[in-house]
């Protein structure tokens, strides 16, 4: 027994990262049941609140009509009381930068105990995890009145995801802690992005496949941190392409075919010289192209909202973990004193709700199908 049954229960409910082959199989199966009528297939599909198309689940043993799972029904979202929720989807979003867990708290390490306390405080203060991809796509599925938070972990350290000798997940590694926390607080979610360099992800070579599979099934993501943790500043465009492209190729070999390596955390937060920077966004290595949709800095402050006119997907600020000046604890203290600075969701992914006084700051260019509501 590798994991507690609780893990598997959660696996079953996660559909986001259904593999392409499973999707194709489901569709093919649906085609055979519906006699190949494409109109029926289309009507059997539905968009989830975050806009993804979910294929129908076919229940073979049912003698009656094909049953659709509950998630096919898109529930009516009740309108919020704007004066109570006070949504501000132009507020700040923290993209938190962690590295490894360790025996004591430093700028780069956090103890397991402090990491748990961070999650607890974020939860209590109304933060809910959001995938990085959803942030940059403006797909804010965070419930009304809550604030999205993006968790990131650089360098693929073993303390991020470690299997013990009996092949169970170390309850004191990041994934073990987040998984246990999500069991107790399912609405917090366990979305996080882990950024890797070349070499064995999480430093346990026999368990990479299990770990990546577990992560994808639980809404966690895998991103690029360059092959050799290079300093980008002195590199030529070609060298940057090699550092990013080679790593993307290696990581993709360990992942399902349809999984894109399109999230980048800059090593040391360094950028190549002006003129060479386009290769951070796209390039190719040995004929294999890569394209990044989010590029993260090594920062000291929250990101602006993706709907803010100054948002730049190629330069997203992060907040460093820790208790020092301008580190996570400091920002949380700040939000406790000034709660109106943070992003407050209106609970609808298809609508951007902002106080009318901020109307000059909003820019929805590039986001499709979003309705703007000023109040
Ligand atoms: Zn790093």
C-alpha cells in the first residue's frame, strides 16, 4: 500500500489533468455510443466554470440512458452582495517563492513546522491556492471573497517531494505537508508549481514517474528553471535557448505527451542583455520549440493582478518565503492591516469585478470572454 486511501479518493475527483489518451478514449467511446452523431457529442460536452471542456463519463453497466456525471451540470452562481464581498480583482496577488525545507529558517530554507504555519495562516486569512497557469490566463476560480495565492518551489530539492524507504510520502516534505493540509482543508487546494534544473527531479531517480504523476493528478505543475541553473546575464540568445530548451526537452520526456513546459522561474532572477530577452519567451533547442506563458522573477513583492494594465506575464514578481523584511510574514502582516490591497475574487471566473474608482487601471486585452463589472 503506497498511499492512504484518502489520496486515491482525491485522485478520483480530479479531472483537470486527465491525460490526452484518456480524453481521446472517452470521446471515441462516446462516439460509438452516440452512433457517431457529432451534434450529440458536442451537446454532451460541457464547459466547467474554468472554461475547460470535460468529456462525458460513460457508465457502461447502466441499462437505461447514458448517465452524465454531476460535474456536467454547471451550477448557477448566486449573485454576491458587492457591499459585503467588496471584490477587487485589481488587487495584489502573492506568488510565493520557496526553495527547500531545512532544520532552520533562512532566506532559502523553511522548517517543516514553519511551512505548515505558513499554510495555516494563509488559509485563515482567506487565501486559496490557484495554479500559476490560471493566474496568467486570467482564469480566477477562487471563491467569492477569497484571495488567490500561487505557491512556487525552485530547484527540485528532495525536501519538496520525498519518498521514505517504505515508498510512502514523507509527511514532512512539501508535498506530504500540502497533501495532509488539503485533506483537512479541501477548499485550500494544493496547487503549486515546482521548477526544475537538469538532473533527477527531487533527487530520487526511481520515483520520478510516480511523483510527477501524483503531482499532475493533484493539480500541481512542473516548470523550467534552466538546465544548469545558469546566470543568464552574460549569456547570448543561443546560450539561453540551450539552457531553457534542453531542460524543457528533458522534462517533457518524463511527462505525458500533452503536458507543456511553459512556466519559467528565472535562475537568480537574472535576465540576459536587452535584445537577447525574446528567448526567455520562445525559442528552440535542437529543433524542438519551447514557449513560456509565465516568467517569474526572484522578487520581494506581490504581483499586480493579471488584469492590471501593468501586468507583464514575462516579469512576474514573487514574494520570498520567510519572516524577514519584505518576506512572506511581513506581507501577511501588511494585509492584516490593509486588507483592501489584496485581490478579492467575485467568485466568477468569467467576470472581472473592480471598484469603479480603479477603472483607469484595468486592461483585459488578451483575455477572451471576460466581462468587466465596475461597481
Ligand atoms: Zn534556483
